[in-house]
């Protein structure tokens, strides 16, 4: 989690790639060069957080393969493109797909450094968030099917008697499941179980509904913005 970030420079022109790496090293960034994205995916150690500096080849058909492959492999590497073209549309598309910036050639050295530093910082944040999210998922995956159903009721703010009625169980049985849920997940309070579920599911799943926010000192689940039954979080 605390591994040092690295910048991967993908450029078919060895001279340009070497110059880019030398520039990045002046600000104490580790930089490694590859001739192509294919070579990078074949041999690079991609377990570390960091950034990719790559050429943005076409004005009307951006190099989406790199962005799509990074997303498919769930790699927390952020791309900075350098382009011979000043066309806005493909640059916007690239950034919507996750690129940090698209810089016009000849690239200003300071702008490149700043873009790479932003990308590296973002990559580190994403990596840490992914580790936390995967840990939360692992804790929830310890639950049996019935325990997950009870946990979903707890997270939705239901009382044990309501969960029992919904699942057709006795109150005593639900209380046993409830204790098992807390023990297996390591949650010491309902608030912690709620936070664990929200983290595992990811903030993006909140959709248009207003998701409750639970502070460290508040064990209750705030109501959503819509009236009616409480929203049940599906466990990850």
C-alpha cells in the first residue's frame, strides 16, 4: 500500500522517451520506458501505483485500447497523453475515460511534470481506496446467505423483529444471526457495519437516491430523500 509510485513512458521514439524520463527524474519521479503499450502489458510490473505517459496518436480516433485495457485489468494507473493535435473532442473523450490530461506537442516540460504529479497522486488515492474496498468485500464475503440477508436488514435500519417477520424466522434466531454478522465482519457497531457495506458497494452505486452518511459518533442510518420503505443495500 505504501509502495513508491512509478511513471511508465510509452514512446516508440527512444530518444523522445529517454528525454521524457530524464525530465521526470529531475523531480525525483521513478520513470521506466517501453516502446509500446503491448510491451508494457507484457513485461511491466503493474502492481505499483503510478502514471503512464503515452502518445495520443489520432485527432479523431483516440488510442482507447490503452484506457480500456487498464480499466479491464482494474489497474490504478492514470494516463497523461501527449498529442500532435489540438482537437478538443477526442481529448475530452479521453479524459472522460479516465485520462488525467491531453497535452499538445511540443509539450511544455513544467506542464508535463504537473500533469504527471496530479496523475500519480490520483493513482495513489485510487489504489488505497481499492485496497480498502477489497478488504471490506472480503469481510462481507465471510457471511452465509442467511447472514447476508440479516445484515442487509440491519444496514437498512430494520429492527430485529421486522427482519424476523420478513424472513420468516424467530426473533431469537435473528438475534443469533445478528451476533454472527458482527463477529464475522469484525464490526463493533451498526454504524461500522453500514460504513463497511457502503465502502464495499462503492459510492458510485448510490445512484440518484441520497445515501445516508454515518459519522464515527452516529450509529443511526439517516433517512433517504425519498419517502417510503428504507433502502436496502445489497452486500457486495
